C-alpha cells in the first residue's frame, strides 16, 4: 500500500480502499464549467487535480503538476475560522 507521512507524523495512504477518505479531487470553476448535461464520471474523476488532506492536522497535499511530481503542501492556520485546532 502506497503512503506518505504528513509533517505532523500521520501516515496518509495513497492507495488501497476506494473511496479513499483522505483523497480529494479539485477543479477550478472554469474547468468544472466545461462539463454539462450527462457527464462521464470516469472522465471527470481523471480530470481532477489530486489532493490529500491529513485527517489529524488538516494539512493539504496538492499534486498540481500530476501524481508523479512532488506535491505542494498547504498548512492550516491554527484556530482559523471554521477550522480545527492544531494538535
């Protein structure tokens, strides 16, 4: 099972069970607007940018340049509006 370790120390799996509760698909509003009517779910799934959200710290790991490249890490603001408190 493929996985990586978040900066908080939590292991995040990138393979295994489907759906993966920590995997997200991102679309810009412009990208999403290209779809209308009946949509091929597989095409939509493949078009999304892959991201993983740490279930403990809420760090976001976004693969802007594809899953074969290094992801960009986004750190939550501790106690930020609507967010969880940092561990």
